[in-house]
C-alpha cells in the first residue's frame, strides 16, 4: 500500500478499518461481520468463499480456485478496479454463496458422508 501511495489515504478513510494480524477465531469474527474483504491472502480467499463474502484478491494469480468468478475477484493491477469492485457490491448482502461458515460447511459434508 505504501508503494502505491495508498496507505495514508486508507488510514484516513472513516469507512476502512485496518487491523493487525489476528488469531484464527478473532479473524473469523471479523470476517463474519464484514460486508466484503480486500486481501492478498489465498487462505483468506478460501475462508471467504465458504462464508459467501465478496472478496477482492490483491494478486494477479491465485493458487486457489475457490470463489474465483463467484464471490472472489482477482486484482489485475489497475487501482480503479478497487473502486469498481466496491461499486458493484450488493448492499447489506454477501454475494452469491449462502454458506454461513467454513466449519458449518465442513460439518455438513462430513455428516452427509457418514450416513
């Protein structure tokens, strides 16, 4: 963010919350209460897919496929894409996928396979 001259603008924006690295459970709480997430992490991409949260991935490529073309969008390098991503979010709704949490999804799959 510093390299692109965005860090100071993000820190000043009242609608953006910058947080340090969190432990897993605190991180899941933050994700659950977020309208969308902008991240550079593939594992975040996967968690957000299962939660159905819109996700902009600040990468040109991802080793993970979860959510690409559904709730996750790869950043192609143009800063305007961040504004376009935010402008196309449905208000108050997660996009496309109605799963509540990765844990719930995993529990349902395990339960269904053991009947």
